[in-house]
C-alpha cells in the first residue's frame, strides 16, 4: 500500500509511525512539519511549516490524490486527530483514530467505551486514514537526514495572526516515564507544589484530573483522560484522584499505577498495582524524603 506519514520533525513520533508504516509498505513517504533537517528513511519527503494549522488540510488532500496514497498515518495528538478527520471528510476516506494495535494481516485495534473494550477493524477502501496513539509501537531508528521538497501550498484560507505560547515546564506528559497526577483531593493549587517537588526528583511531569482542572488549580493542557491527554508512563502516581472511568481512559497503557487516596473504596485502587489508603499530605513528603536520600 502506498503510504504517507504526516508528522512533526520529532524522532520519537516519526520512529513509531515508521514502525506502523512497515505493516503496509516497505518505505513510506513523509510530509514533515516544522523547520530543520528531515530524518532519512523515507521514499519522498515534503516539508511544511508546523504552524500552518488549518491551511495544511487542502494541500495535503491534493497531494494524496496526486500521488495516489492508499494509507495516511498521523499521530493521535490533538492536531493529528483534527487534520486526520478533515482529510477523511474531504477524501471520503475511512478513518480509525487512536489506534493502539495492528496485526500483520492489517486488522486495526482501538480502545472504545473509555478503554473498557477493544474494537477491531478491517479497512476495505483506500485511501484510509489512521491516527496512532503514542508509545504503543516500537520506535524505528531513523539515521541520517534526507532532502525534502516544500509542500505546495497555493491557498491559505486561514491567516495566522498571532501565537501565544502555553508554557509547560519540563518533560511533555506524552513522553514522561513518571507522572504524578493530582485530583480534586489535592485541595488547592498550592498543594501541587508537593507533587512537582516529588516528580522533579524522578525527572517526570505533573498531570491533573478533570476535577483539579475544573477547580481552576491546573491548566486544561495538563488534564489526563478521555477528554484530556492519553499517557503511557512507566509509573503513574494518582494522588487524590477517585478513578472515574473517563480518567482511567487516559492511563490504560500506564505500566504501574500507584494510587494514594484517603478512601479505601475509591475506584482508582481497582486500577492500581500499589495502593496507599492515606492522606497524601503524609505520603508525598515521605516519598520525597526517600528519593532525596537515594539521590
Ligand atoms: C464526557 C466526560 C468526559 C470526562 N473527561 C475526563 C477526563 O478526561 N479526565 C478526568 O480526569 N475526568 C474526566 N471526566 C470527569 C470524571 O467523570 C470525574 O468527575 C473526574 O475525573 C473526577 O476528578 P477527581 O478524581 O479529581 O475528583 P473526585 O471524584 O472529587 O475525587 C477526589 C478524590 O480525592 C480523594 N481525597 C480527598 N482528599 C484526599 C487527601 N487529603 N488525600 C488523599 N486522597 C484524598 C477522595 O477520596 C476522592 O476519591 C469526564 C466526565 C465526562 C462526563
């Protein structure tokens, strides 16, 4: 199948998408978003400004038609899912978003009902569009760089007026191996400083439940769950989080969940490998002390 990857210039994301592409073709083509050198390993490479936003959709659709791509792969990020659904509509193409598995005979798998069940799909029409969840596929190693052609963008129906940077310190949640998420049980925005101190010692990232975001304690871009970020850390600390199904939908691929909650009946304990029934204000300082002692 002639395959096109559309992704930012980012070794990790591109590496995972290349692994997926190998289930469909020998060498995919690439639309690389962003400035800088394009990693090698693709048939043809096109390049476009990462901040092109909605202006990307029409030129991409045109390229897909011209080159007769049969499979289009993007990351299941907010931007990736947005562009993918517009492409699918323009091209009348089938789309499966948030893909977490693909078998050798190209059966595609994704979680549904907030992660309570898996759906399997066989695609019978081309072109098809898939968005792939981060960290579910191995990263192919992309050595060296290759030449690229600018993507032909003839019209720009949307004008970029301004950019306001939303600053998030440290490791992005999607890449973090350690995450400490605070819920409504944290009690205040100030109390998140304790989580930050702990997770900084592990070089990880702080997240939030919707409860904490709704309280205005943490910004929406740090929300984890069905309507927030999907994360896949090695260790996930859920602190003062009840464990609603919509929250659990965002952590289905977390390897080890450590729950700290005062209520022994809290649903988060059903997902946790380690559970501590206690006030987090007693537990987090103790963990910080141990981490500091161990350097
Ligand atoms: C369509 C839809 C989409 C949604 N999407 C999301 C989503 O993406 N992400 C998300 O998180 N939610 C989402 N929700 C909301 C979800 O249903 C829950 O309401 C939310 O997750 C609850 O947040 P919480 O666990 O922080 O708060 P609560 O449910 O209020 O739980 C707080 C917990 O803290 C514990 N606690 C209190 N004090 C302490 C203490 N001192 N020490 C230890 N523990 C303590 C309590 O025992 C309790 O279990 C969504 C809901 C809907 C309807």
